[in-house]
C-alpha cells in the first residue's frame, strides 16, 4: 500500500500535502480579520458616545426653550387677565374728567399668544418623542423630517411676528398694543396691576439686552431752562350751522366727517340733499329747514344736534366754546372743538330750550329723577306739564322768558334754580348754542347738558 496516496478517511486538517508549498501569510490574515472587528466596535462605541452627548445637549436645549415658551405664555395670559379686569375702570385726570383706557389693539397679543401655545406644544411633543421612542425610530427619516418641519414652522412664526411688530410700531405707527400702553403710559395709570405688568414686560424684553447705563445726575436749573421745550400740539376743529339747512365741518378728518354723515342719515328723516366741499370745509345740505327758528321749537333738529355733538364727543372732540364773530344777521354760532386724548367716558345727553314766553322744554328722553326734581323745584310756578318718554314740557307762570322791570331779575333766579337742580341730578352744562333767526328776536339759547353714564347720587360731577 502506497502511504503517499491520501486516504479517503483522512481528516480534513491533514489533507495538506507536506510536500506542498505553505502560505506564510495565512495566520497573519486571520489575525488581521479579528483586529478589524475590534476597530469597528471601538468606532461604533465612540460614535454612540458622541451621539449620547449630543442627545443630552439637545434635550437640555429643548427643556430651556420649553421653559422660555411657557414663561412668555404665562406673561401674556397675565397681561390679558389684567386688561380684562381693568378695561372698564375709570380714572380721573388732572382736569377732573373721568378717563377710560385708550383703545388697545389686541391683535399682536393674540398673535404672540397663539405662537407661544404652538411653540410650547411642539416642544412638549419633541420631548415626549425623545424620551419614549427608541433610538432606531429617532434615527429614521420620518422623525428627522418632522423635527425639521416643526422647528422651521416655529422659527418662521416668531420671525413673522417680530416683523409685524416692527412694521406696525415703527413704520405704520398703529394703535397702542398691550406692551406699549402699559409701559409708555404707565405714569398715567393709577391702577397698580398695570404698573406691575409694565415692570414684568420690561424685565422680559430686557433679559437679552446689555445692562443699561447708570443714569447721570439730573440736569441743573440752568440746563433745564436752556434745553428746548417739549413739542406739544393741540388739534382744533370747527362746526357751524349755516342758513336754514346746512352744516359745515372745518379741520375734521375724512373718517370723522363720514361718521357724522352716518349719524345725520340715521337721525334726520328727511335725509341729506348733498355733501360737497365748501372752501376748506365739508358741507352737508339737509332736506327741510332744520335751523329755521320757530317759537315752539323744532324737537327733531335739536335731537339731531345732540346726536352730532355726542358722536364728536365719543371721538374725542370736546367743545371748547360757542361764539358768534360775524355781523351777518342770519349767522349762527361757531362751535370750536378741541381733540382730547384719552377720549372722555360716554355720557347721557339732553337739550333744554326756553320756548315762547313761558315754556321750559327738555328734549331727548329726560330721566325721571330730573323731571321730578325740576317739578319739585318750581312747585307752584308750574301751570301745566306734559311729560312723555322722549321729552318734558313745563309751562311756568308769569311769562319768565319775556320779562320787564324787576321781573328780569326773577328770570335769572329761575335760571339759577334750574342749573342747581341739573347739577343735583348729575348734569352739567356742556354748551350754550344760539338759535337766532333772520330778525334776531325770539331766539333764546339752547342748553346742551350731559351726565356721565352710570352716575349715582352723591358721586362727583366733572365739568369740561
């Protein structure tokens, strides 16, 4: 038997022919394969370690951003809550007028509130997915796209809101918003919550800014006197009743004239004939002859006059005086208005006229407490009375509006009693308007009176 021939039963490990050439690199290749596996494991471990550190940093950043969003959200909710509690409160200015809060544009506040809610929701969802989802899902493309889309949406929303603030306040110079009203006018607020809100908002807005410079000492008296005085500009306007059927508005804005036009169209049943420029004024021509003097008076024209004065008052135009400066016999008073900011509180309005020779008439729904007080004041001098829901007509004895001799003094005493009764019931004289006709006779002044809505007996009365 030839021993050099390999047997079919020989093990696989001994099948190598001792005479064959042996590969010296075989053991080295096996060692190199094992070494590569260790290198790959070490690299994967290092990569996982770096990823873990990055995830920790990202988690901390998300928590900080969530806390920032929640702080902004709580501050805005706090501001809205203060506004809702103090919106209808009434303060008193130096002149004694009751003042309400100025109109505040809340769109920017609602916009920031919505963005803060959305941003907080996104951050909470991101934290929940980070803590609950396995690493394999967080590494997937769906999670990556969702993170990029939500983050991009939140950033875009904050950028759009910031641009809106800049354009609205610096370029358009729009209405007060919640922040500007509470801070830039905080000196005029007597309500403590508004001052607190200003401090909180100022602290939040200044958190990312550099510290302010320590203020210098106040200027000396000489420096104060040498400095330029502050610029202060008051707006005035004029309204006149011309001929028998016209109203002219001077120095009012187009929007204000349009608002008055709506009042005239709604309150004067004959309607408007035309509206056109007249010199530097805007003229309304009414159908009918509302300004024609009548001995018994024209209640509809007086109601129209009251509604016009009320509308101007509600827009901030407060009457400064009524005066006649022309020699024309048919000319009527010029009503001079001054623009007031903030706008005074709304009032109840009545018109008192002295018709014929003995008639005292109160037009436009006089309150019952006033009519009862006037009847009690004049007592036996009341000869006849007609009290309805929209007017009160009282006939007095001895024709007080056509006196002679010492009766002229008695007429003034009646006037004083009337004014005292008006004030006791909360009314103050807002204007006296002449209503003379072409002959200048038989045309007594009209008393336009007002009372702050919600007035109660014993409360102070504020005069313009």
